[in-house]
C-alpha cells in the first residue's frame, strides 16, 4: 500500500518565501556583517562545547562581562561578551536565529556607511556601553539583596546576545530614513518611524 502525503501549497511555499527574503540580504551583506552572522552561532556552539568539557572558567574569563570580572579588570569582556550567547534551551536557539535575521537586515546599512573597521569599533562601543548599563542594573539588584542568597548571583550575571546591538542599529537606520518602510519577515511592511516600537512591543 502506498500512502501519499499531501502537503498544502502554502506550507510548501513557506520555505521558498523565506529563502527569497534571506538570499538577497546575504548577497548584499558586506564582509563584517557576514562574519558576525556566521561567527556568532558558531562561536556560541563552540564555547558551549568548551564549557561542557570542564573549561567553563576560560569561557567566563573571556566572554562574561560580569561585575566580578570587571572588578578583576577583565575589561575585554565588555567588547565581545555579547557576541556569545549560551545555548541553554531551544528558546535560546530560536532567539539566536531571530537576532541573526535582524542583524543581516540592519547591520549592512551602517557598515556600508561607516566602513568595516569603523563599524567594528562601533559594535565594540555599543557592546561595552550596553554591558555597563546592564551591570549597573545588576549591581543595584545585588545591593537590594545584599546579604541574601541572590547577591552573588547578580555579581556573576552578564549580558549576552546581539539584541542590544541590533536594536541600536535598527533605531539608527529607522531614524535616518523615517519616511521609508521595513519588511518584517517578508510578511508586512512597517513604517520606519514605528519599526523599533513595533518590534519591542
């Protein structure tokens, strides 16, 4: 007996539609954008394997921009800590995919405007500033729970992921072209002046 599985036309067309969105973005992406889009998930996966092999102290020293590391003057973690995101769950993996899609959509504009070297320095600056703001908030939480079991937890927490950088680039792009529109997942066009608000909502 042969069973024929009928696939709805809309379901079969969905991957092609998504490919029609992604391929042009990749084709137009400059070198640094491609490097970040490929390197971010690869490095996150690689560092997860390194940590699981008992070298979590190395990952912590290189990529955790926590208050505890800053007290030890491990300032380099501020620059590239957000380029690593622990893959602790399926939701974390989906978040990385979403960050990559948003990154390849919004990084190229600024890289082409600034040049690759300047854009790299810009990314380091945004990473550092957002990590410092995050650590200030963590310090406030640690002081609130001072003497309690959560105090040390907040001292060791660190900002990870491209989302803050994506939001900054998205906002800059939108403000530079307020009358334009942005395609959201190939489904709807959103006016640029409302796009950051719509995305965070």
